[in-house]
């Protein structure tokens, strides 16, 4: 396995819409495992495929932060089947925005349909921070970034930080 470089805000691939995975071949499984390893190396809670340069619909989430028995999980072709009406505000960061943390509103609870690494379909119910991470990562697969969710006031406050991030700085 290898650690892949993480794309930083400003790189075009972060704005591309990822395509569904139809054929889970060996090359793709290797990439997905590399993506997982890259998240762990960067100590992230989640990482989407386009953040490591490939526009396929998959992300990885480190559930061990929430349950000591859980392992990082690779989620393929995620689809949001249900969202709670209850929306909660919480702090988010993103490996493509080093050092930037912002308060973002998200549904508190979701049900996601996805495939596992054997191509088997399953449903996953997530709540709180796990739901937040999954929604953040699924947004990535649609080319949507967490800064898109900010209010106009929040955005104006971080303008100069975004310029610095684009220039390769940690803010
Ligand atoms: Zn992110």
C-alpha cells in the first residue's frame, strides 16, 4: 500500500463530480486501500477519492475514533436514502484545507446505501459526527466543498485564509 498526496483547495479535481464504480477490479481495490492508508497517515477522520486524485465514488472514514473496536471503513457508491429534518451545527475541517475549521449545518441523522469491498450492498445508519463526516465526504464526490455551506458572513471572514491555503500554506 502507499500513501497518496492529498489535493489542496484550488486543484480542479476537487470540483469534479465522481463517477459510480461499476467494476471493482484489483487496480481499483488497491487505490481504495491506498486512499484509506492516506487518510490514516494524515490523521483525518474521512477522505474522498477525488481528494487523492481519482474521480470515483468512494470515500473512507475512520470509525475507530468513535468505537475502539471499529476499523476505518471504505464506502463505495454511497447514496443518501434518508436524512433527518433535525439539522445541527458542528465544527468541520478538511484535509484539503489544512488548518481551516468552520461551523457547518448538517442533518443529524442519515441512512446511506453503499457497497462494500466485495461489491455487496448494505445500509448504514449514522448519527451525529459520523453522519456529518459521511455527508462531508459525499459532498466531495459531487465536487461540493464545506466552504460552499458557509454563510456570506463566514465566507468573508476566511477570504484571506483561502488565498493562503491555495498558495500551499497551513492557516
Ligand atoms: Zn473534506
